[in-house]
């Protein structure tokens, strides 16, 4: 015959262990779940819009996955005080990618145009236009140089309506 004796302090110890395990389980059930993001799936808010020089602009474009080789053009442009239908449409594209050119009406901005070297499944010339005001990216697009080509935001899923 086997006799097992348990002291009151042992019962208290087991009860504390069970309550602690239940508390940890409850906390784990209500903890927010965090997912790891792939490097290519960086949110727009995490991409720095600082662009004090050409390296900053190239870094901005590379954050969207674009490889650029040469600067083709650097032009000062004045955003008009009143938008015509073309500017309204273009600003709709900008708003879809969290930019808004209407804030810069009557301002002189700089447009940088780079050649994109790694556009997938397209053999023509692809350009990246980046609009900068006071060392900050305020808009831009990726487009083909062809007359009947395409135009979209820095991310290819941001298109005109």
C-alpha cells in the first residue's frame, strides 16, 4: 500500500501554479497579434520623403523597388493656382498615394526625371518623375515614354481612376 501525504503549503503552491498558468493563458489570448512584414511590403508611412539631394531621391525610389540609373532631367515647375482637368486627374493619382499637390498651388517645385532600369515585363523606356519641394518629396509617378503607354503611382497598384 502506498500512502501519500500532502501538507497545506504544498496545496497552496500547486494552487498558485495553476492560477499563474491560467493568468498567463488569459494574457496570451488577449495580447495583440503582430505580423512580420516582408521588405517589399513596406507601408507608405515608413518610407522617408526626405530628398535633399539625388541620392535621397534614388533612395526614395528604391524603397518602392525601383532601380534608377541616370538623371534625365531636372526642371523647376510652378504648380498652377487653378487646376485644369489634367491637373485634377493627376492630383487624384497623387492623393491615392498620400500626396496632395493642391497644397502647393503657386509654389515652384523641382521635378526630377530618372530612367527606371528594372520595370517588369516591359521593354520600352520607363521614367520615374519625382516632385520635390523644400527637400521633401510631394508627389510623382512612374510612366512609360511611349505615347500610348502607362502612368501609375510609385507603387504599380496606384492607378488613375
